[in-house]
């Protein structure tokens, strides 16, 4: 029972063999071998109960003699803390869904040991880098969903403004949703989990994926302003004028990101893969979904225009129909006056 925290069989499943540095166990062995060969562990435990000052002095000497000073803290010969070091079988930088349940178990184990400890030894602290960083990761993942809930509607607003057409913006928005779904689906397919790099890249996906569609959509709208009313004509204008530009953007962005594949740090390798995937799916959806769906169902003539004199949705100034109607009224009134005179 003296070393239950060091020898718990369930805990040993989470640790490498002989990786637990239990200073109390080593102290009992050291005292029996170096100080008093006739003293066994039971006698030393009784010594702590009968003469704590002598036990404390022996423990302090042990910490210096056996070079355990980093595990034991003495201030003015008063014991302040004792630490137990262990190397777990959990690999560093694992995703939250793997390490969070293990950390929860370790925290529960810590609470159980503290509840059974004598007075004065119930204040415990268990920590490692991944335990500290877990809260950061959970915050980043939470920020991912918050970011998507803000960036996707913002992208739709940008598309509405950039294309000035409800139908073009809606088709482009569904393209962006498809791109995000394909990139995140690819992450899951290759076995990656939602970590820091993936969470950061998922927000970048929205910004990168909106680029190609908004260029093609804007050119489709410009073709209408130039007098091309049929969707087939607008499709050809957008494809000829902006298709090569979109393709060049894919080459430059994907090529610059591919350089990070040469990095040795895994974070940059992931970012390279995610950016390349993003621009690849952006190109596929822009040329393989957005343009074809506009060829089949895209706006013609002045349909879907949001604002301006030709708008069928919003009209901030006098629309041509209203101006014409007023002129006709004026003309009728003038003829009536002349006839009277």
C-alpha cells in the first residue's frame, strides 16, 4: 500500500516498463542499504510516524546523495513537494479524440490517490506538455466551427457584392461548400484527425476557394453588361477570358505551397497538402461545377441582378420602367393641353 500510486496495475498499462521514477520507493531502499542495514521499510515507515524530524532529515540527505533533487523540493530543510515521473505509452501530439479520454482517466486516478492520501499530501498536480496544450487545441477546434459559421456567410455576402447577381452568388456559394466538404473529407480519408494544422487550414479553405468562383462569376456578369444576354454566350466569355487566369492561379498557388513538402516539420507538410488540396478542388468546382451549372441554369438577360437600374430585386434609384411611365404621363398631359389651347 505504500507505493500504490507507483505500482497500480491499471496505470502500468499506460506506462513503459521501469519508467516510473518513484522516489519514496527508492528512498526506502537507499535507507536500508546506506544508512541502517537493519532497518526495513516497515521500520522506516514507523520512524516517520514517531520521529518526523529524523525522517525528514534522512529524506533530505537522500535527495542530495542520490541526485534526486529535481524530484524533491526542500526550502530551509522543510519538505515542500515530491514528484513522481513516468513515461506513458501515449505518443506525443496525438489528436484530441485519442488523448483526451486518457487524460481524463489520469485525472480521475490522481483524484483517487489524493483522496486516500494523509493530511498534508492531498494537494496534487499532474501535468505534461500535451495536457497543457489540450485546452489550446480544444479552443482552436471550437474556433474552427465558429470561424466557419462566420466565414461562409461572409463569403456569400462577398459573392453577392462581387457578382451583383443572386443566382451567380448562390451557385458559387454551393461550390465553396462542396470544396470545404471535399477537403475535410480528404483529411478524414487519409486518416488525419482534426488537429491544429487542420483547424487552421479549414478556415483558409473558405478564403482560397472563393477566389476562382468569384472571378468567373464576375466575368459572367460583365458579359451581360456588354450585351451578351444568352447564358451560352456568357459562358463562353467567362471561360475564354477568365479560364486561363484561374488555371494560372492554381499553378502559382499550388506550386508555392508544394515547396513546403520539402520541409521536415510535419506541420508544414500538412499545410502544403491542405493548400494543394484546396486549390485543386477549387479549380475542379470552378471549371467542373460552377461554369457548367451556369451554362445550364445560369441567369440570362437581366435576371437575378440585385441592385442598380436594371435590378429585379432591389432598385435604389428610379428604374427604367418607372421613368418611362412618368414620361408617358407627361406626354399625354402635354398633348391634352395643346388640344385645349
